[in-house]
């Protein structure tokens, strides 16, 4: 698995690194016009959707006899990893929300 790279994860990491490099962390980046957490999540979701569409296009071109099986498998694998990334983020957000709900007031 070391050779497989998830473009959505790389994009999210790069955006988070830019945000953290600003003045004052996330709050400073948001005040200075940088990306917010919601913007990063939106970017990851857009990357996942784009990856799924690319996989569909590659599969359609293979059915038409114009594509390569290796390209289709790679595109489907990238789409699957993007979806798994989105699901993992969703699970962490839900777990954090549940932890907040369980906090005593």
C-alpha cells in the first residue's frame, strides 16, 4: 500500500499545512482570509466526487473499447480511497460531536 497515493488526502493535508503555517493557527488563517475547516472539508468532498466521476469516465471508455483496464482499475481504486477518506472524516466528526454531547455542563 506504500505506492498508492490518495489525491484527496494529499490535498487536505496541503490545505491544513497552509492553514497551520499562517499567523496564529486556524483562527489566524480564517481572519486573514485563509481556508476554514469547512473549506477544507468541502475541498476533500469535491476531490472525492471528481475522483468518482473520473472512474466512471474511465469505465465508460473501457466499455466503448477506447480505454485501458489498468487505467480503470487505478481510477476506481483512487475513487474508493477518496470515499474511505470521506467516511473516516465523517466518523471522526460524529465521534467528536458525541463526545461533546456527553460532556457535563
